[in-house]
């Protein structure tokens, strides 16, 4: 621990809750999803409302400023601060009560929005839900949504969070507990005399404030649906019932800390469909919005082609369903009592819009799976638009800062037309998407925050953009809040009188200014505290070639690590695979984002993490990374933590003794060469009393069963048939795992390939080096990959089919990054996973000769998911006629060496409970498909039974190996 951490630890020694002042933790919490970086003094994780109260009372006595966060997805810099950061998402995350009769739910502030919606839907059998659904709903919390007045895709129907909050239990800056209602303020505990007195004083002060500023509040606030900027004082007006609850929504943690909320729940329409409309540009799309709104849609969202192109470039052409022609699209969701009624409305709407002459075409999407995929393109907009691919393989980086302006929907087209001209005047590119139906735009812009010149352009642009949106009758913020990004621009939008009223409102609740200072009241300039300002990062020499074309040598690692912008999809608990370790622990440091932020601190040589490649802080946050590679696909910005971990471990352990498992499992192919000659003796020893001692010596858990080692003689016998070279049109690469533990998969794979009329050449003489890569022993890995590339680069374009998905992924992705030769690039392009090969064969007319099971539980290997596509196994199984496919979407938990290591066994089993174990229990008796050897071992651990490889399931002659 460095000296600064020691001083901070002493400062918080008497705090009522434990405060983490370690450099790694402070580094991770220096950021949210905005442009800003402010290292905190410490981070606390209160478990109860009483903890929050006691902590704030202590901070008040010690004059410590406090910032509160939930999911940390703020794009305006609302969730970072230099004092004590309280993370309420870790423990204060319970749904306390759901009452369908009163149409309310009571929740703690750390509850994730999607989890609340799911809980309400389950409680009401799908009849009701919680309405606000921002794109970050899978990780954003109720408390954060209250703080920023979040809205979401369906705000044209359901409005803002403001419209759904009934009451708020609060802790004031001095620790006092009060409850805000829709008619005033009261003590949370009526027997708490000081709280009763404080509530009465708050009520009187707020009444005075409202009376003194009646005219300004009535004329300047609440003018358009998305007017989120500033405090929402219009709710205090007499005609609005002196609604203190709604006045506090959107106050961004500057007035009080929410420790519980009562929120409204709404009915779910029985039927819905999505109408996709294509346009030449976003301005044309916006022109049609007023006519679309006449049809009472539940959502009207817009995206431009840059986001769609990025999605397809990063995740493959199948990642976006077919869209109508155009360069911009509107997502219009219609709902109603019946599917026929909604479909008829969609047809009439499309006909009406065609008369306007702007829409190019439209497509009705009723299939819920396709709709979900299209919504994900919109929901991942912030991340997808942050790194826009260029034709040469490079990219353009865009940033928030002006991502949240809003105007009345009828003014949106004119605003966007003028805004496009403003971008051109400043030589900037803006990626446009957002809530078109509410007039709210999310626009990420190619700001240069590093140089003084770039920050000057940014300052001038923000000033001009603020004046432009005000000229169009709009608001600086329509959803994300003002934060550090826009608070300094509020005087452009509001009169001096209103700015004075805002300051007074803050003071009424927080007279000492300890809660999230610098937000809305007394802010710094929007370009203060930028994370990239003035940063000059030296190139970091790496083994992986991560740079884009034209990048300086060694710059690739820096660019890759900086690609994390904090959107926090890795903090979700459902959907996709990322991030299994965070889902197991719920700790920010174990998320992809937490790790990336600490790596960012490392490369900038920050005071929080200053040991470079030798940093123990980085080593700690990477410890529970399973190297599943799911983040490389699921993360909207393409962060590949498995690669960064491998690179870091390679440097960190140079000249140091490694964990024993790095030698026992990291060198596994080398040991298999020995055990293939002594397999009976090894297997006997592992069944004897020597087993426990041997496993402990190897750094392996004694809780997990080990596989049976196969003798080389048996493998040779099974593959005894000569493997042709000249006549072969498919190369079948048999990896070390298959050779060493399940050679029957190799022979089954060969028979399946040849059953389709191919001639297979079997290669058992190459190794992908995966175990050395996953343990960060990259010199050894590169030697094996280089040999593999030279051996397989035979001057043909024959597909190379690899039976083990992790090895296939290594040959496809890691090979050209670690061995940047033309031979490696050629071989990489020829690699197929076995499931890919099956889909190709089926597309050419082949069908398996044997009867297949009707029902299959499939554990898709994480590496296959990330490198070959999430639907690879599904496509293969569907192509051969399997009708019931139950996919365990999630990491199995073994992940190569991870689940065999002593310190990781418990986490490994916790990860298995996220998807695999529940799927096995739910479909007991179904055929279990595990192409990955790690997945097979986890299934055996969970059930005691075996599973099968796709090749074995399709094998036309399974008895041949008997």
C-alpha cells in the first residue's frame, strides 16, 4: 500500500463502516461512464440504511464530502467525487415489496432496473412491470435512475422516472432520516424528535423558496417532456401539490441520499410489434416523428447507420437483422389488445408515412427474438458508437459531453439540421441516436480531450451547442442529468433568478455543501477533470499485436485498454455471458469495467496504480478473470480482458516464481506428451492415496475430479488409418485436449466430415499454445503458434476444422495477434470450429444418417461464442434437425485452468450456477452437449454423468471406437 493509501486509511479509521482506500479500488472508482476522472479518498459499501445514516453523520462531523453511486453508468460525471464514494449497489439491492393492488413496489436504491421489472412481472404473471427502461437498464440502479431522472425507450408512453416515484426515504447530509412524499416532508421515524423538527424546517424553507420564485418557476421550468436540466422545482408549485418527491428526482445526489423508494408499476399491453422505418438521414426521420406520435406508439427510437455498421463490423453480419433501405432508422413500437389490431395499425401508419414522401421503406417485426436483437443494437448505441471502424481497419473515437440534449418533438428535425451544420463548423463528427419520440438525442462526438487545442474546440462547441438547443426551445439534458458535463452551461439556459433558486434549493437540504459538490451549483468548467486531458502515455511493448493499421508500435495495448468507456454492460446479471466473475461476486473490481479502469490507471502511471507491469493492484483485479473472452463480444466497445490478462501476466511474472498451476496446467501439452507413454501409471496414482498430495503440489483443487489420461498407443490405434494429403479437402486439427483425454471425439469428427463426402487429413502434430496463453507465458505460446502456422500453411485454402472450440478460437484470433506473419494470417482465415463445419455441411445438403435426440442442452463454449458467433452451436443443431435446443448461455466456470486451481474452485462453482447448473436441473434427461473439454469436466462435476461432443452425437458409426 502506498503512502497516500495509508494516509487515507488513517483518515477513515473511525468511520462507522469499513472504507476501502487501496490504490486499486480507488483507481476503479475514479471513473464512471463519462469523460471524467476524479480519484476518491475511499470507497464504502453500506449494508443498511442505518449504515448510510451513521456514515453521513460521521462525514458531516469530519467535513468529508460524499458522492453516491449505483451502477456507475453516469455519462455526465455525476457519480465520481474526491471524498468518500458510497456504492449502494453492492448490498442495498433488495426488492422489499410489490403490491399489485396499490400498483406500487418498494425497493432499495441498489436494485437494478431490469431486476425490478422482472420481479414485478413474475409477481403479476406478466401483467405489470416497472416502466422506465433506459438502455443501461441491465445494470443501472433505481437509485441512479432517480438521481438522473432516467427515462428510456418507452418514455413517449410512460414518461420519466419522475412520473413513477411515489415516496423517497432519505438520509440528509448530517445523517437525519426523513421521507419525501408527494405532499411534503416528514420524519421517517415519527418518534425521532430531531428528524421531526428538521422535516418541518425543510417544509417551511421549500414553501418560502417556491413563493419567492413563483413566476420564474412557472415560466422557465417544465416546458417540454424531457426538461431534465436543473432542479425540478415546478413540482413544488401549489397547482402541483407541493410534490417534494418529484422535486428531488433528478437532483443527482446533491441534496440527500435515497435509501428506499416507493415507485409505481404499470400494466403490460397484451400485444406489441416493432415497425422499422428506413430514411435517408436522421433529419428526414425526425420530420416524420410528429405524424408517428399521432398513433400513440409506446416507443419511437432512432439510430443512424454508423451504429449499425459498427455492430456488423464488430459482431458479424448476422448481428443485425435485415433492415429496410436507408442510412437512418426509426424504431416504432405499437401495442394493443390483440396482434391483429396492432398489425393493422402498423400497416395504416406505414401507408400514412409513405404519403409524406420521406420514408424509404418499412418492415414489421413481430418475432420477439428478432425484436430483441434489434433493440440490442439501439441499447448498445453508447458503446458501439464510441469506436467507429474505418475501412483500413482503424477506428474513430467518439465521446459523451453533448450526448443528452432534448427539444420538443416537433422541433427535432430543425434542431438536428442546425446541429449537423454546427458539427461541420467545428470539424467534428457526431454519431446520432436517441429517443426521437421524446425529442431527446444521444450524440457522441469526436472530441479531442488530450490536447489543449482539442479542449479549446470542445469548450467552444459546447457553448455554441447550448445556445443552439436553447434557441430551439430545448434543454441541455433530457435524461442523463447535468453532472460535470453541463452544469457549467446552465446559465445559458436559465436566468440568474432561476440559478439563484437552484442554489437555494441545494442549500435547504445540504447547507454545508457536502453532497456531490460541483454538480448544478458552483460547478467547474465542463473541460475540468477530463480523464484524457494532457495525458501523454508512453507506448507499452506487447506480444499481442493489438494496434490498428498505422498505429505507432506499442500503442495498441494503450488504445485497447482505453476502449473501456464505462457503460457497464459487464455488470449485468442476465443476458449474454459477460462477466461471469462479477455475476459471482457482485464486486466492481471483478467486472470487466473494474479491471479495465485499473489497467487505465496503470498505463497512465497514475498515483493510484504506479507500478506498471509489476503492479499488485492489477494482478489482484485480474485474479478472478476466467479468460472466457465473452467481453470481447458482449462488451459494446469490444474490450478483450482475456488478452489483456495474458499480456499482463507475461510481464508481471518475468523473473518471478509463478503460481504452481502455471507449471502444472500451463504446460499441460508438454505433460501430456509424457503421460501418453505412462497413462496407466498416472491414472492409477490419481486413484491412490497419492492423489491429494499430487494435486496440492500442482496447485490444483482436491475438490474436482480429474480426467482420465489416454495412452498414446490407444490414440495411435484409433487414428491408425493413413491420413491422406493430396486428396484431402479438409484438414482436421486434433488438439492436445482431444488427444490427451478424449480421442474418441477425433475419430467421430473424422467420420462426420467424411460422411458428408469430404476427405479429411488428420493433423495431430500441431499445438495452439492455449494453456501458455491463458497463464501468460507468451514466449512459449508464440513458439508453438509459429510452428503451427508453418505446418498448416500448405498453399491451399482447405478449411482447418478444430474439434476443441477454445483451440479453434486461439487459432482464429490469437494466432495472427501473436504471430504477425502472412502465413499466420492465411491459416487464421481457414480455421473453423467443428460446429461451423457442421453448419457448412448441412447447408450443402448433408444430413446425419443416425437418429438424433429431440431435446438437447447445449453448453456453448465461451471462446466459440466470442470468436465464431453466439449462435454457432444453435445454427449447427438447427441445421441437422434438433428441434428442442436449451442453451446454457453463460460460462461453465471451469474455463481452462481456472476451475482446477485451488483458490478459484468456489468461484468456478458459483459461475456454474449462473446458467449451466440450472439448465441441467431444468432439463434432466436431455442429451447434454459440450464441445469444450472444460465444459465437459464441469458437467461431470455437477452431475456425475458424462456429456457428449457434437461430433459424437452426429457420428454415423459410433460403435467403431468400441
